[in-house]
């Protein structure tokens, strides 16, 4: 069977339609992959936000502890430099 010009004219748009359909079908599978990746990124983002809040809270707690240490440092030095008391008895 020899292809005539009429067959070639009909075959080109059909081939183009098949290629376009396959391309669109392939993109549809990527949509699922992108949705899965976006979901995972959202989960990771929430974990990072939670970790950042925990780190901020720990930092504030450490700063308060340092302030308390600074507040008693003078008293500790005063006690260390005070003359020793003699025991009674």
C-alpha cells in the first residue's frame, strides 16, 4: 500500500494530536508528583517553624538564667573575699 499525498496530509495532524495527547498525559503524572512534593515541603516548613520557636524559647530561658547568675555574682565574690569567721567553741 503506497501512501498518497492525501494520506500524508491526514497522517501529520493525527501524529501531532497523538504526540500532544501523550505530552499532556505525562504532565498529569507530574502534577501528582508536584502535589506530593508541595505537601512534604509544607510539613517540613511547619517542623522548621516549630523548631525555631523552641530555639527562641530556649534562648530566652538561657538569657534569663544568665541574668540571674549576673545578679548573684557580686554576692558570691563578696562571700569569697570576706575574712573567714572563727568557729565558736
